[in-house]
């Protein structure tokens, strides 16, 4: 019997993780999410489920990077060239995918490399796209990102920050769009990632297993029901799924209209100064997250409640800026800054 | 992609120093490029990428970290070789950068060999290629722009010296400015094109100012008094070599040009010195605690008296700890290490457990573990990084002609090697490859060595806050290890036994926590500690033969308990030291014995182990711990 993806709305608990994922698919410019926590806490289930929740999008037919025909600023070389020559780009409907990057991935597979087959057959150089190409406009899921080779993490986060993958290797020189929602997971007990890399993640959440026995039982029940009869299980959650899908779409449409008051901006600025965060990514992510939260709630103005909630997602991993520093978020400072 | 939609230079809030430095190098390519250091999220890359629209000649060429050597310097043209059998040159990034700006983000993560090659080309203005059977040279006049986060690693003083200008990017500390940053980023995110239109006029004016300044620089004459002034600045800053003077004059010309003048004023030189001198000033004093100070725009309004008095120098670059002398902050702790002047005071019978703080002001210590006997297998690898040709891991950096079997084929290099001979070979495919064409990949893995710290935590170490300094030294070594992606493990010995506090791990954070919580107290079971270390090293070797492990023993050598509680602590310790020496592992002994009457056991142990020997005092004076393996 065919089994489908576990419905997002059927995941018990883990509200912060779910919220962080939802916010990122509404507003991919938030910069992804890092999920810290032990094994078996529905991390990868949630990531696959969120992709399944999203409605189809338009993509240029035959394009290796699934360019968005309505987004001229981020077309690949090929699509941009065709548009320039006045060619209409035929499009089709595709679904957002979860592209996985295994820990053993080598750099050439990540960024792309020389197409060996083509070179041997035709004596010509051709670029063979890698995982970053597949990830364009999709979700890139890196399980145990802290175990990934450092140089792979470097190129990964570089591409994530730029939205572009630039390749200069093995005889090929190529550049293509690589805009994706980066979701990384890690178990902090197995080694950390560098604070500078942490800062590149927009949001972070810490997940733990449910402790409430009743909740644990519910997790098991649902899992068994899902495995026994997926179709029936999916039916139970269909309306909830559709509702959430619609809410995400509504939020996406509302997002550009959401405003922030000057008072709110200076509140965030003061908070960042008080916490002494590195650079400006914290403030920027904080305000963007608040705006996205407002959009999700259907409001056209972000407020201090949104900031408070956003702080939980955007700040904790930025508190530990240097190696070896204890990184606790001072909530009294946050509250004090938000009181004014 | 997205060309013309970069965040506009003029729209960046604050960072006046970084902006000025970038305008200087845009205006005068002879100013030697610029290195920007700063914590993450301070618009370093944003500003550099935005320079493209201000430059008249073709903008910026970016060198990604994943670049292989052939792509940087150029290589044989595959298509031409196949079709015509001719060995033609296919230009690399340096050729593309000719007459433009070359931008390397995270330049401190770039391989040293590649970086040196690039800087050589920048110096000469010519790229010389001798590879893959081709010999080629082409003009390559470019301005180097690098950005780096000092927390990620350092550049050597020699490399720093190649950059004309140096500038620190800091964070904004003014709430209104921070709010404005958010406002602009939000507006840009919403509609990059509309945002660019909003700033088009400012951008145009800025570009015009640069163009005019360029023209003025051409006409600016430097008279003798100015040259003398430049020489004075540099000699008072104690700069090595004569690059500094030239860069100083060129930067000053750019500053004058940007101010609309075609003649130099002493103030131009003063301002130029703020950028040209900080990274090449060799000074006696440099406050250098590990955390970078809060700093936004210290040089916004330069005070003439700031320069170049050596005590009032702009802060030395945070990224050059190898260059710096011990920090002045250490003076307070000096007494802890200058115990030699004090009457003997050790307290081996001290049975109380105490937990010393980590002395975080301990001067940074770098581990130099480039073991000379390994050079030949490590050729082509970066700082303390291992090239392992038997494992197909790590970054592919170059290729070579293997003497034996090929285990990790470099397809691109193999194809290029085979290409020129295709017309004579025939065959079914477009390319017919013979065994002699096969090339092996050289990979670099950034993960470094394994450092096993064996720490004496006995009561005698706790005396006179000695442990605070010891922890400071280890902490400093851990920081260096962190930057170089080393693995660490930690064993502590005290009372009657040795304990593996931390099995070898990549998580240096955990090591730091162990260090923090490590109490001192009780006897000194040095032999137990060494025995445990030997066991760890054997396990490590079984796991991974290729791994380079270094044992760092920190002790005062006052062994007063033997193996299994035996009486002869020193004899047992010496015997085990000899065993460790025989095992061939690289060792370092840091002797913390500072009492007036020295027993010198640690020195004997070091001799038996064939270890490099340092006293804690030396370690606080020397910033580099050279782990050279002495002959046993």
C-alpha cells in the first residue's frame, strides 16, 4: 500500500519548530532554521511535511533550476538569455521539494562540477549541477549539519546568504541561482558549529521529546494509525492541512503590506544594543520574523507581541558569539527593552 | 544574476571607515588593495559587492572559496586541445580580474598557497603560469579586496603586509542608526529594483566623485617633504620593509583626490596612516584580549596626535595575534608567573579542592604544528591541515601525476592531460585516455590535528593562583585549536588517579567546559596521567592511522605518587615518559614549576619523551608554541 507524507498538522507538540518552519516558507528571506535536539523528535518528519503542505508553484519548463518565470531578478543565465531575446518562457506547475544533503556529501556534489560523461563523449566542458542547483526554490535539509565537513558548510552558507552559487572548479566556471530555505539539524552533544555559522541561520529552535505521558501516547497512536492506513489518516487531517496551506498563502500575500512603526524599530535596535549581539543580522532577522508573524496572524502592523515571540526564535543562537562563551538569552533584558 | 540589484553603496548606514577605504582603492589602484576585518553581519560583503557600480572598469571579480587552483591561475584549454591538438591557454580568474577588483570573501579561509600566488600576481601585475605542460604569462593588474572575520582564523604578518590598507568594520551602537539599517533592509527586500532607483542619484554622484578623484590622482605630484613625512610615519611605526611608504603616499593621493585636490596636505597623510599602518605596525604594546572590543568608528575624526606615536596607535588588527607581544593586561597576572622571584611556596599537601578561574587575558598562543618531517606528504595543504590521498575526503585543490596507482582520479586534469594527443590516438569516444594521462586529486581537509591535553590538577598546581594561568594558557591553546578545526581530548591527574575528562572530540566547547570545572587538590600522580595518555594515544592510532596526534603535558613535575599508589612517583613517571617517547608521538611539555628551588623533573620528562619544552613563563612571553619533534 502506498504511503504518503505524514501530515504536518498531525505532529504532536513541537510548536516552536512548526512555527519556525511555517514562517520560513511564508518568508524565505528569513534565512532558514537550525533545529537543535536529540534524535527521534520529528525533525525530518516536520520538514518533509511542511513541503507537502505547500501548493504548487510555477517554474520554467526544462530549466534545471526551476526558475520562477515571474521573478526576472533571479533567473538563471539560460532563462535570462531567453527572456532577453524576447522568448516567452513556457512554464509548468511544480511542487516544492525537500532536497537532502547527506553528511557524507563531497563538495563537488554540493556545488556542482564538470560533466565527465559529456567531456569524454564530446570533448567539451559542461557544468553538471549539484545539490545547490536542485535546492533552488526548494527546502534544503541538512541532517546533522554539525558533522558536515567545514568546507562544505562554508560553501553552503555562502550560497544561502547570497542566493547564488558560484562555481570555479575542475575546469568549469559557472554561476546559478540558489535560493532555498535552509533547514539544518544538530545534536549539540556531538559537537557544535562555529558561532559565525550560527549567525547565518535566521532562526533556531531547540526540540525535546514530549515529557507528558498523555502526549507521548498520542504520538504513538498517531504514528500507528498513519502506518496502518495512510489514506484514512490523511483524510482525518485533510481539512486542517488545507486550512494551514491557505493561511500560509494568505500570509505570503499580506507580507509586503505589513508595516512597522518607528517606535518598534527603535525598540528592536535598543534591544540589540543591550544584548550586545554581533553585527546587524539579529535586528534584521528579528524585525523580519515579527513582520512574518503579523502576516500569519492576518495583521497589517507588527507589534511588540510579535517582537517578543520573534525573539524566542531569532535570538538564542546569537547570544553565544564567541567560541566557549555561555550563550544564555537574558530574558529580563528582552522584557525590559520591550516594556518601554 | 540579479545584476544591478545589489544593495547600493550609498544606502549603507554608518561604516565610514570601511567606505572611505573602499573609495581609496577604487580611486587609486596603486594603493595596494584593502583587507576588511570584522564580526559577522557588519555589511562587509555588502559594501564590497556594491563597489561594482562605482567602478568605471568592469567591476568586481569574485573568487569563491571552492575555487580550484587551475581555475584561479588558468589551465590548458580542453576544447582547443581536443579539436586541434594545440596546447592553448584557458585563462583563469586572475585573467578575468585584470584591470578590475578581485574580491575574496573569508580570505582567511583560503588556502595559503593560493592566497600567496594571488598576492604575488597582484604585486607583479603579471600572472605566470607554469602548469599542465603549458607556459604562459599575462597581465593581471587588479586591486585585491578581502574580507574576513578574525574569529575564524588569522593571516600571517607577511600576508597582512601585502595589503595596502586595513580597516575594521564594527557594529552600529546608535539605536536610531540601527533602526535606519532595518528600515532600509526591509525596503530593499521588498523591492530591490525600486530601492536601487531611490538611491540612483546618490550612487551616480559617488561614482562621479570617484572618477574625478581618479583623474586628479594622475596629476598629483609628491614632493620631497611629503616623502619625508611618509618615511617618518613608517619608521616610527616600526614597519618592516618599504611597502608602507609607497602605500601611504598612494592612499594619501587618493584621499586628496576624493577631496577634490591635486596636491597633498599633511592631513591626507594622517588619514592614510589610519588605514596603511595598523596592520604593519610592529609595536611593543598591544592590548589583545581574545574578545574584540566594542568598536564602531574610532577613527571617524582623526586626531593629529593619534599618529604615529606608538602608544597611541590605532588598535592593532585583531587578526594578527602572532605578531603581537603579550598584552599589557598580563601585567596584573605577572606575579603569578614570576614566582621565581618569590621564596619557595608550594603546598603539595594541600588536600582542599579548589577550582581556579580561567585567566582569559592570557596572551594568545598559537600552536605551530607544522611537523617538518611530514612536509612531503603535506605539500599542498593549508595551515595545519592534512592531505590524505587515501581518503576521498576534503576539498579538491589540485592534481598531480601519481607514481603508483590512481585511487582518486582527477577527471578534469586527466582530460586536459589527454586532450592534446587526441588527433593521433583515435578511438570511439571524443577523448581517448591512456594510463599515462591519469591524474590524482590532491585534497585538503581543514580538520587539523588531535591534541591531547594531560593536565596536572594536583594541589601544588593550585598554589598561588598558578592554575589560573595554566587554565589561561590551555584556554588560549584551545582557541587556536578551534580556529584550526583540531580535535582535542583532556586527561587530568590528581589525588590517586588520572581521569579522562574528555575523550577526543571535535567539540572544543566541551573541552573548555571541562577546563572551567577542573578542580585542583591532592597529590600528583604524574605516572598515572602519563599511563592514561599512552592508552588514549594507542586507541586513537587504532581508530585512524593517519591521524597526527600531539600530546601536551602540563605539569610542575612534582610527582609524589607512583603507579597504583606506588611510592616512587618520579621514577615511574620517567619510565612512562620514555615509553611515550618510543611510541613516536609528538609531545610538548609545559613546565609550570615556578618555585625558587627547581626540581626540574618536568624537564627530564620532556627529554625522555623527546618533547618540546616550555615553561609557563615562556609561554606567556612567546605567542607561538612550536611543536617541533626533537630527536629522542
